[in-house]
C-alpha cells in the first residue's frame, strides 16, 4: 500500500485489545504488513504457500485473513471502501439499481467434485461466480456454485442476500439467462424489478 492508502485503511481498522488495555498480547506483525500480504495473494491469484519470503509467514497471514473473514471485518472494510468510492463519484452510499451476471471458471484439480460441475453453455468444468454489482461495477453480493448450476437457480439466494443488505435497490438488470419464474418471484417476494436484456 502507498502511505496515503495506508492512512485511509488505518482509520477503518479495529484497535487491538492489548492497545486498549483489555488483555491479550501484542500481535507479531503489523496490520499493514498483513494487509499487503493478503492483497498480494488476491491480486496475483497465488496459493498462500507461494507468498514471497519478504512477507510474514504464509500460515500467519492466512490465519489473520481467516480471522478477519470469520468476524466479518473484511466484508465491513470492503463495504466502507465501496461507500467512499460511491460518494466520491457523486452517488449516494445506498444504490438504487444493480446488475447481476455470472462467470464460469475452471476449477483446480484438487477441488472436490461435490462443489464443481460442467457448464455446457461455456464448455467449462469448474465453478461459477454469481455477482451483483452497482452501476459503477462495485461488488454488492457474491455467490459461488458449481458451474452446472443455472443462473436463474443461483439468483434466488443471491437476490435474497442482496435484498437483505440493500433495501434501497428496486431495479436489477440481467440477461436472458434469468428469464422465467424468477422475474415474478423477485417482484412478489423481494419487491425487485428484474429488467432482462438480451445477452
């Protein structure tokens, strides 16, 4: 991270318990080093074990990222940063419209068959990422399934997740893969208008 990025992130991070006199022991690595390491893994798509030696040990970095993921801190950081970007772009923090789509990707050989499948339309064996983004392309909700899961089926829990987080959204653009009963269901159960566009 640049110094300016770190100063922005630093304000969003929780103060460790030991610094507040609530017990515990000091952490072995500073949060900036750990976040840099996590960003490196995500940006380069590498395995944790392949983290370069100038970062903290990969097991410590993975444990750090996992702890923050389980407590919801990583999602909270993402949401706060997304809100800042929206405001900077002259938008309200709460979006009123979104776009839903999916992408099938090949799965590694060690991915269990129970969580992967075949997408006949794309000729891909693996998993499918179902994503809802705002009009700026910023992520609002994500669901990962086997590639064999149809978009309209995955959209049910995905749109429920979206509605739970953002009651302000009333319009969702989608391609024809989301046609059928989903349109009526979304309008009736979630009060979402699915506007279908040709792919």
